[in-house]
C-alpha cells in the first residue's frame, strides 16, 4: 500500500535536490500503467508556468528514462521496488487531485489530455507542450538531442544489431569526459575520472525498452522537423561560435550525425509510403544542411585522456571493457607507460584471450625493437611475464591459436629474433624442461609436458621443435610420447615460404632435417626416427602434423640414389608413407612426381643385377634392402594406378615414357611393372624362354638379349619365377617338360641345378623363398629328378620315408648345388662377400625344411625314428657343405642351424620308447661325432662336439 503523496512537493523536492535519476528509478519501479500516469502528471506540472529550471528538470528526467537499466538501482530503490511488488500499487496516487504549480491550488485541469500511449510518447508530448518555453541554446540542444536519441534508439530507425565500433565508442566517451572536465557548469565537473567514465559509458549504452510504432515514429519525425526549422539558424550560430562547447551541444551534433546516416538507410530499405518518404527526405535535407554549416570537431585530442579512460573502463569492468582490452593491447602509443604496465599486470585475467595475447605480443615486439636500454629491457621482462601468464591460462585450443599467430607474424624463430631479452637463459630452460619430460614418459605426464612445451613453443617455436626431434631420436622409448606432445600443437603444421612463396615448406620437416637428418649414427636412432616420423603422420588421436607428401619430398626424393648414405632409411620411410591413405580425392603421391619415382626404384633394382661386381669403395644398399625396394615398387604401382590416373592421353604418355626409360634396364624389371602397364605393353622376355614355355603371344613377346644365348631358357624361366608369386604360378603352369622322356627329365634336372646356382647369389630372401616353392612343386610333381644317395646312411633304414621324400631331395639338391658352386670350375665366379649371403639363404631354407619335417610328422603320424633319421641326414649334408665352403667367415649361420637340427633330433629321439632305443641313440651319437670330427672349421666343430657330448651324457643318465 503506497502512501498518498503531494506531487507538487515531490516534484519540487526532486528538482531542488537535483535527483532526476532517483526519481526515474522510483518511477520505473511502479507498475506500467501507473508509470505512464505519473509521468503524465509530471508533464502537466511542467507545462504550467514553465520556468528554465522546469525545462532542465524535465529534460533530465527524459534523459534518465532513456539511460535507465535494470539492476543498477541503489538499495533504497531496490527496497521500494520490493515493496511495490509485495503490495501492489493502488489508486491512491490517482485520486483526481491536480498538482498545483508553485503551491497554488487554483489551476484547472488541462482541457486536452495527452494522446500518448506509453512513456516515450508522453515525453514527446511533454516537449510539444513546453518547447516554446525553451529559450537558451543549450537547453534547445538538450531537447533536440533527447528527441533525436529517442527516435534513433527506440524506433525502427536503429538497424538490427548495430553496435558502435569500439574505437569510435572510446573516442565518444573520451570526448564526453573531456567536455565535463572543461565545463565548470557541468554537474560532473568535480567528479573523479572513474565516475565520469561510468556516466559517459552509461549515456553511450542506451537499451531499447521497446519500439514505437510506425505511426508514432512519424509523429516524432514531424515534430523534429518543425523544431529544426524553428531553431536551426540560432543553433548554428551558437555551435559555430568560439566559445566552449557544452555537453548538450555536443550530444546534439553527435546524435544528428548518426541520425542522418540511419535516416538515409531507412529511406532506402524502409518500404515507405509516398507521404512518409516525403517526410523522411525533407528531414534528411534539413539535417544535412544543418550539419554542413557546423565546423566544430567532436573528437577529443587528448590522447593521454583517451588511454586513461580505456584503462578505467578495463579496471572498472564497465559494459564494453573487453573491447577496450583489445584496443589497450594493440595501441602502441599507450604501451609501456607506468599506468599501462600496472593495468596489464593488475587485470591479467581479462587478457586471457588468444587474440589479446597476440596483440600484446605484437605491441611488445614493436616496443622492444626501439628500446634496448636497461629500463626498456626491464619493462620487456615485466610485460613478457604478464603475457606468458595470460597465455598459460588459455585452453590448449587457444594456445594453438596464439602459436599460429606467432608463426604467421614471425615465422619459425618466433619472438627470439625480436626479443633478445627472452633468450637469456632460454636454452637452459629448454634443457631443464625436456630433461624432466623425458624422465616422466607416461600418459599422466603428457598433460604436464604439453603445458611446459606450450610455453617454450610460444617464445621460440623452431628451437623447441628441434629439441623434441633430437630427444625423440636419442631417448630410448621416447619417440611416440614426444610425437604426442608435438601433435598436441596442430599450429606447428605451419608452412614456411621463405624465398619461394610458391613452394611452402613444413616447419616441423625443416626442424627434423636440421636437428636429426644426417646425424643418425646407429640403427636404433634410425628406428626411433622412423617411429617418430610415422606417428607425426598418423597420430592416434590428433590431426597429422606433417603430410606424407611433405615427408616424401624432404626425406625420400633427394636420396633415392644408390651411392647415397641415407638411401636405406629413405626407402623405409617411403614404405611407411605409401601405407598411409590419402585424405583427399586426389592422392598425395601425385604431387611427388610418381613416374620419376618409379624409375628411380627401377634403377636401384637394376643395380642389384651387378651387385657382386660393384666396386668395393662404391656405396650401394645391401642385398637385404632389395626386398624392401621390391615391396615399395609393388605398393607404388598400386597407388599410382588407383589414385593418380589423369586424362587418358597423359596416362598413356606417362606409361610410354616409363616404358622407354626401363627398356635400358634389366629385362625382369619390366615384368615387375606389369600391374601398372596393364594392357598397354606385352611382357618382354628373352627368346629362349619360349623354348621351355608355351607363352601366349598376345601377352608375351621376345626381346633381343645377347646374354641369353642357346640353353638359357631355364635361367630366364627361373628369373621370372623370382619376380612375383603370381608370375611364379604362371611359369609353373606354362613349363613344358615331357616326364615320359627320361632323357628330357635328366637334362631338365641338370639344367635346373645349374640355373638354380646361377640365380641363387643374386636372390633376395623373398625371391629365394619363391624359388624354394618352385623346387618343392617340381619335386612333388616328379618333374625334377634328384636321386637320393646313401653316402650318409650306415645301414638300410627300415622306415617309411615316403612322406619326407621331398625334404630329403631338397636337402640333397642343396648339397649338389654347393658341390657345383664350390668346384674348381666356379671357384672365381663369386666374390668373397657373396658367400655369406648364399650361406644365409641356404640356412634359412634348412630352417624352413625343419619346420616342414615337423609338420609332416604331426600330420602323418610318423614315428619319431623317421624324423630322427631325417635330422641326421640334414645334419650330415650341412656339415658336408660347411667342409666345402671357403674360409670366409660364413660359420655363424651354419652353427645356428646345425644346433637347431640337433635340438630337433634330440626332441624326437628322446621320445623313442622302443627296447633298443639306448643302443640306437648311442650308435647315432657315435656316427654324428665321427662326421663332426672331420669338420675343418674349428669353431663349428668344437661347438657341435660340445652339444653332442651333452646328448651322450643325457642318454647315459636316462639309461641309468
């Protein structure tokens, strides 16, 4: 229940106290219908016997109504609002009493009550009733400014989402504060800067309480037009006078300038009727003419005041303080003053935005370039500390935004070149940080590590990346962990342009080249480098930091030369990148010159045809690398055929170019490209191959090869079998040998052995495995005749050896092959280095044979005696081969396989439970010892004798 109030006393009291804001706050706490009626009472009061102080009071109330914001009331107003909400507002204020003017009670009621339907229209109506009483230019400016502002903010003239740009906003606030400071008549003249700024910002941030209708808008526009016509000449003269500009006049000029722009836009987009358009055009012209005659500047020229105001807005966290932070961070003329530094340090929390950190860094760099004295360096350190603290509080995503900005502005060196003060102690900090990181390689330590590296990356990106790359190579088990750290910063995928903008280069790849590539000294370091690189291209839960194309261009293409020290590692890298799927429709390999790349691989393969005759001082990848090259060539052919097919014409041209280049290389290389060639080219082989195969002429053709004379068909056939599994099966199917003709079978078998020995030294492990399958196939089909002699059989074994026939024949075939290879006719054919390779292939095949023997025994249910017999025969054949070999350090693989055979023999022999097992084993051991005792290689002999003695001791123990 609100008390009865004498409005005359109330209005005079508020006017005397100069408290229009309090009055408006109390007014707007009332219910809406009561608000309007009370404001109408005020207008009635002011319109009667109007004095200058009445005008000031009315305009102040109007201005406060427009500036009012919910939630900014003082405790008294808040308590009043609560009371109103609690009890409601009854009609005690509407008891029909009219407030007497100057405490007179004889004033009659107004004959024509206001027609306004809301507060804003009541205010406009009030001005209509009182404008003739406004004589002072300052008050006329005040009245026009209020009216224009009302029409700007509370109607459709205000564009949707229109916000004054921050810099313009700051200029206007500064101009207002400057006016209040210089105007001794202003009520804010004596106020402190904080209060002035708050009030100025309040006057700049009007909130629309609602919009007038189109009809009400044009009522206001008509009225404004009439006022401008009436007051135009006098106001123009006053505004152009040399006297100080008061706040009211400033407001008028400022609002009219904005009004003219909005009115122009409204005339173009407002869908106006004919009469409405006429009113708008007339008002536009009047406004334009009015402003054209005014020469007064509205902008504050005091830059120190502008900076102080911006800092005040920031410190007080006023409405647009975050926008002021942006200006504060980038305005270089303010930077590094005492107040500026204090504001930054005190309000660090407000600058924890990536864009603000970047602007601060730009300002810092700009200052550092011209201030290298002691004081300047101290300020740089202080500000840098504050900026880094802001950066540290950012999320990882925002940190990446900052790093991207640093790289875009200053490249890989980051801040290091422009802020030498930061480099003092940086290397030590870098070392300490990464020492701690490498000691805590774990998922738990990852978050801490990323936070530490983020700080270092901000200051000196490329040095940090180089350190990570180096540690990934030298710290065992660290590659994946360190790669995870780097991949946490997708900003590091930055591409540098340097001197060639058309060929951007990856920062990370450059750091890898500078810090690691060319310095890898051990196989383990190469393995760790490869692991690190693969994870950067295929991280488990992040975006790749480097692309396969970048890696290929940097670490593969320049090094695919046989005499290059890094070629083996480059090939391993190429093998890995080819396994990475392309993320776009066009495969990445297309940007890496795929056909020249294919040719380089083919040339490397061609080099292996002369491998054992290469000069010893010439670098060439070892023969074990041949399989890697073969796999890469196969991968690359699949990728090129599937993912990079351009126009048909260009594709045919590219294939023809490659075919022409490959023609000068070994003929088998063309066969390896068949999947790529498709139907464009036939398989070109030596003519002698047609003598032993029925090759379809629509797919095969001969080529002149002088090295393949008469009788070389089987050699060519065997070389074809080495090319691929598919071609091996084709060769086996097309081979023509008449098994019914003993002479032909004998000739084929002898020729096969000779061809096998010719091919063996040049085979890679995978090629030899293919040939081993060929041998097995021909033995099973009984096309290849390998008689089994009894040179290592003491007595006729009463055993079922048929399931193991192929295994025994294969072992004998090896023996016969080495007898030929070690004969005087072949003594100078192989260089010393080739023997170890041949022995390794032989030992690998024996290991496979042992596996086959075991499998056959398990499947066939053979007794242990058969397997023991097979093991003894293989052991004897191996020792026979060992005895024939030149003493060239080939003993180690032989020792390993011999021990493996003895272990297999022991396992099966010990399973024999027959009554005579002890005698049999004693006889077999004695036989094995007698054979072993004749071995010339002392290391091999002593090792095997020691093993056999243990077998004897174990046998004796079991018998006892």
